[in-house]
C-alpha cells in the first residue's frame, strides 16, 4: 500500500481509495505503520519514516491509498 496526498493520475495501479489516517506509529528501524480507514474498513500501510515525514502525515489527514497487494489478518 502506498499513500499519496492528491488523486493519482497516469498510474498502473487501479485500486485507489480515498482514506483517512486513523493512526501513525514509527518504529526503531526507520519504518512507519499507518492505519488508514476506507469508510469503516481499516487498512495498514507500511512505509518508511522518511516518507511519512516528507508527506507530513498525521492522524485525521485525508489521503489516497494505492493498493497493489494485500493480506487478510485474523
């Protein structure tokens, strides 16, 4: 899952959803886990801390999630 701030154009990724950042956590290895809500459905994006900081990501922000692959967690 990648995150963009504006609706993407000219991309091969067809699964693009408007989302709201629900939570954002950084770890010690330079990664960030971003919990997105697409409506009421949660979706996790694992990105670099550098990307999260560069995009200025914060809870409550409206973004777009580009989904190339997914896993279902039980």
